[in-house]
C-alpha cells in the first residue's frame, strides 16, 4: 500500500528562510502549501520553485496571520483540499524595528549588524505589529488548524523562534519565573502578558513595569519569549501533537537586514530536519541542531 504524502504548510514562504523551507520540504517529497501576505509575491515564489528547481508539488494560498478572515479562508482551503495537515511551520515574522536609512550591503555583515544594533528605533505601531504577527498571529493560526493537525497520524508544529526569545534576556525575575513555570502557566495568561507589554510600551513605562530589555528590540524579543511559552503550554495540553521551537541561526536574509553569516539553505535545513523527525520529542527549544533551554 502506497504511503500517503505528508502535507506541510509554511507561513512567510515567499522569501528568505520560509522560501528555503518550502524548497527543502518539497525536495523531500512533501506536499507544500506556501503562504504569503501578497498574492503576487507568493505566485512568483511558486513559479521560481517550479522553473529553477523543478518542484511542482507546491500550492500557494494567501495568508495574513494578523487577519482572522484570511486565516479562516486558508483553513477552509486546507480542509477541503487535503482534509488534514501533517506539518505546520510558523515562520512569518517581523522585527518590530526600523532603521533611519538602508544599511550598506557592501560592508562586512558584522559591521552591518553593529550599525543595526546602534541605529534601530522602535515605535508603538511597530511593536504592536510585531506582537500581532509573531505571537498572536502564530497562536490564532495554530489554534484554527488544530483539528486538521490532530487528523494527521503525526501532526507536528515547528515554531521558528530566536535565541533572543530566551528568558535570560528578561531582567524581571518575577516574570521569568512565571513564564518558566509551565505547570501553572496558561494560554490566557500569556495573552494577558502580551497585552501588558503593549500597554507598557504605549505608556513609555517598560522599565517601571518590568519589561525593559537590554540592547533594545523589545517587541521582537518579547514576541519570541511569548511564542516559546505558547509552544511549551500547547505541547503540554496537546500531547497528541509534537510542538517545538527552533532558532535557525543568524541567517543572511532581508528580514535581518542581511546581517547574518549563514545561508538560507543552512537556516532552512535545521527547521526541516525538526519538522520531519520521526516521533520526535515535544515542548523543546533547539538552537540550530542543539537542544537548548528556554
């Protein structure tokens, strides 16, 4: 009896690591649903995968993870077309920061990274968009797809996170303790913390409310910290699924202003390896291939 092909859905699949993940999954015989916010860019990615890499078992569907109607449209598509979902890779994300002017791509990546760290700025609007995409978007999409993931014989969720999402970056010991107590932490409480952070940001009260984080990138780091917490709690309450986080490494993509030393393929490889692992563990965090702490 022929084995049924696995179905994988990748968010933010039109460029960067997301594109690399789609390419590698498809090359390994997985049917891929590539999603992107913009129809044109998504279709261009599908065309490139077909013409340059001869990968044709890839379908595009528009998705804006911050839009509930867009999420439900995608869920209906997957349900009607495939009836199940084996792999969900939550890759789409934003940095929550901007820079005054584009970084010079001719200088070494380490210099670009230093300039990025020193010149980036954050606004409430950027922070809000960051939490809506990196945390709430992942949560809403995953929850909406749960029935289809449960319909799989080996449903798994891979959340692309960051080493910046480690609890060690937080200076508030009370918050760290709460977020690390998975036996007591709830999904509702994580939502409350996300809203508390945004309220503090809007009121310019990050430090007095315990949300101050060294070296900036507050919204991005908090979004990944909360994403990691969501992953751990979901793994606990949904033992039928395999739910893990992975930091793919510092990859050279437009997402990070081309400040990383790793290639897209090197970043995508560790994500896909985790996504395809047979009967793997759940509720864990990996820094590339190494098991790490939250």
